[in-house]
C-alpha cells in the first residue's frame, strides 16, 4: 500500500491520463491518416459560391484562400481531453456530447467540401480511440488504487 494519500494518487492518474490523451492523439491520428493515404484538405476560395466553393491547390498563392478544417489540432486535443475526462468521471453520456459538438461544428465545412469528409471521419475515429484507450487505462488504474 502506498504512503501517499489517495487523492494525490487520483490526481496524478487523472493528470497523466489527460496529458497522454492530449499528447498522443495528434501523432497517432496523423500516422493513421498517412497510412490510409488520405490527402491533405484542399484550400477553398472565400469568394466562391457557398454551395460550390472553388477548390485550389495549397501552393496556389491566391489572396482570398482559406484552409478547410482549420483548428483541427486544437479541436482534436480538446475533444480527446473531454472524452478522456468523461470516461474517468464515469459519465459516458458526456462522450456523446463531446462527439456531437465536434460533428455539429464541422458539419458546414464537410457539407461544403465533401472531399474532406474522409479525412474528418478517419482522423476523428483515430483520435477518439486514443482518448478512449487513455480513459480506460486511467479508469483501470483508479480502480486499482482506490
């Protein structure tokens, strides 16, 4: 039995689980996307029709071009931390809320740019699996120490 108070061990396990989830997800999701040979998302001309945006190559230096699926790394980190925290708290229904928020937030971009849907789905599933694994490992450790 450890000489540390249980609350310190719980705090350490929770913190390490959240850090692992946040830190491991991006490299693993990137590896999965490269392995699946999913192309990089295109850039979209802002002045194009909202239903049929003009897709340009990344190296095309157009002045009014934005990337689709911007903020993916930070959204992924927040998604994984939220999912891992929900698992650690034993509130599995919150996992559905986290996934729904991301899907609803990305829906307009995916609808406008069907070419990115494969990238979104594969990246999201890889990210969610990492978060679930970190949450499950942390939960198992929490049950072992308490």
